[in-house]
C-alpha cells in the first residue's frame, strides 16, 4: 500500500523512534449498508470498507518491551510482549495489548507507531481497523501467515477479553477481507462471504451525526443478552433459525419480542438488499434502508433523536433515488446514504464537513 498515510506513518515513526521502521500496515474502517445487530445472532450482514483507516508503522527491536505510541493522541504505552496485561483503564491500549495477547507470547519486542483518519465513536469501527492493522503488522513481523478469518477472530476476541464488548464479527471481517467498491455479503454463522460490486451509477456516502456514541458498551451487551434470551425461549441456538411465524406463535415478553422481530426482519432485508444491488434497483434498496432504520429505532431501540432527524432530512433530499439509515451499533454515530451521483453531490455540498464518499 502506498498512499500519503503510509508515508506519514513512516515519517512519524522516524521522528519518534529515531530510526526507520521495518514496515507499515494498514486496515480500513467499515460502514454497514444493512444487517445491523444480527452478526451475533448468526445472521447475514452487508458491510463495506471505507477509505479512512489506521496505519501502523512497526519495527522489531532488541529491548525487552514493546513500545507503542498513538501519534494522534500523543500518548504512549509499553508492555511485555510475552504476556501483555490488560491495562487498568479501557483505552486504545486495551486494543494493542489485547491483539498482541492473541499471539500467545510469540511476538518479538517491537516499536509501534499508530496513526489514522477514522473519527472514534462515529460508528465506522475504528477499533476493528486498529486491531486488524496491528494484526497485519504482527503477521509481517513474525513471518507466520494468518488468514483473514483467523485475524478477524483474534480481533473479535480482543474486544471480548480486553474491551469488554461482546461484539459480533462483522467489523473485523469487513476490515480484514472487505474490498473497496464492494459490499461484503457475510454469513456470520459460517463466515462464508462473497463480494458484491456496487453499481457504477450508485453513490455511497457516510454522514456523521456529530453525536459521539456514549454508554454504548452496556447497552450493546444488554441487546445481545435479550436476543439470546429470545432464542432460548424459542428453543433454538440463535435467532437466525427463527421465522416471523415462530415469533407470532410464541408469546415472547417485551422487549425480547421486539428485539427478535428486528433480527428476523433485518436478516431478511439483507437478502433483499443484495438482490436489489445485483438488479441495480436503487429505489428498492432505498426502501429497505428506510425499513431497517425504522426497525432499529422502534424495535431494537438503538437510535438517537439527532440521528433520526438527520435520517429524515436525508430521506427527504433523496426522495425515491435511494435511501438512508443509521449504521453501526447506534446511540449516535453515522448515517449511511446510498443514492444517485447527482443526489450525492447535493448532499455533499449541504453536509460538506460531515460527509465522506465511500463509493
Ligand atoms: C458493532 C459491533 C458489531 C455489530 C454492530 C451492529 O459495530 O462491533 O459486531 O454487532 O455493532 O450491527
């Protein structure tokens, strides 16, 4: 990869550590087109990588410790690569130590410099991007190949063990195996995937709501537990195996009933959305996005009033030429827009600071 971010990471590494790095790795963030809060229910998802991401300049050194600098925050860390310990406070350090711990003590001591252009808390998965970029640096440093799916699993385990978020695997898979200009249809049950090309006459944009996610981890984990409780009440291992008829037949309590309705409907929407992309049916795709947003707002209750207002405003601008919905875990963050290039330009001029083009 040779772009300005790699050159910048190299340069910052030289300034900081006073020597040249051995390499620079990179991983993108992701935007999810549809399939929200279904990855941990064994569902189908349709994310795509964004241009922004995380670069890690790295070198192996003779010191005993691994030294890390987060250049964008002016913060540092140092730990024993033979047994990376959980830091006392959750921060970017949790991810660095957590992903290093996945190598089971087999990493050499390294110097690492991290820099990126993904806004944190904007719902574009800066933590998956960080973990995958670090994982790629470790793969290059050790020379032991690790496939994209294993890398994604290690990054997911990092979130579980070191960040306390019981996340699914969508973000890590999108960062590890997504292709620019393509949505990745991922089956979270067996991790099979295929790349679905976005039609040339469609535009994909991300619009930042400006609301940074707060308190999301507790709410996220609670949603996951409610989905698991719904599946247990239905006598199945995951909501992937439930149908709307099952939900009607079984009188689930609230909020489990609404959570389950969202999941079952959302998994069906991913299939329909994939067909709409393949048929180039922008209007149908837009309708599916609107339904998905309403379901996240009303059934899954993970939206935010500011995000709802932004989605409504964007939907008015878009009309029948596509659609918009919240993307990511929710409680703030970003809105994804899929529309025609003309409408996209209008949105970009209206939201010049807050919008970025994905395709
Ligand atoms: C976060 C998690 C993902 C996924 C989404 C919601 O991004 O990391 O695993 O559950 O929320 O779809």
